[in-house]
């Protein structure tokens, strides 16, 4: 399951993010001793389906990650709809695996990212 998570010691910032994303929730986040108390904002995959198309044009470093995640969320939405009728397709599962492997590769330290 994909989700967006942001932590901050400034709750006002998280409230603004929540307003921009039109959803999500803000909770207390327990930190290690000696650290400032934080709040954490969390947005579900449905919220990501809304916000990703709006932020992708502004991403420089993580653009490819966001594009792949949005594609996977769209596929998962279609699979979820078909799952009720037991109509899984191999094409969807194959593409999801390809997306997963590419995201793993992109998240390795030192990988050069070339946006499309």
C-alpha cells in the first residue's frame, strides 16, 4: 500500500499540506528521548491519486518515482475492481512487478536518475 507521510515540529506546515491535499490525517509522532515532539501527516493511496498528477510537473529529483507510483496506483485500482469478479490479468501483474523492480533500483544509493 502506498501513502505519503510528512513529519514536522511545526504543525502549521502540516495543516497547510493537509489543506492542499484535500484529505489525510495529522497525528502525534513519538520520537526518541531528547528530541522535539513532532506531528505526522499521512495521506492514503486515494489521496496520492489526486495529488501526484498535480505535483509531478514540479518534481526534479523524484519525478520518475512519482510517475511509476502513479502508474502502479492506476493499475492497482483496475485490479481491485476486477478482483471482485476474480478477473486478474497477467499483464497487470507483470507491469506491477516491473514497476516494483524499477523503484527498487531507483532507491539504491548512487543511482543516477534520468527523467523522461
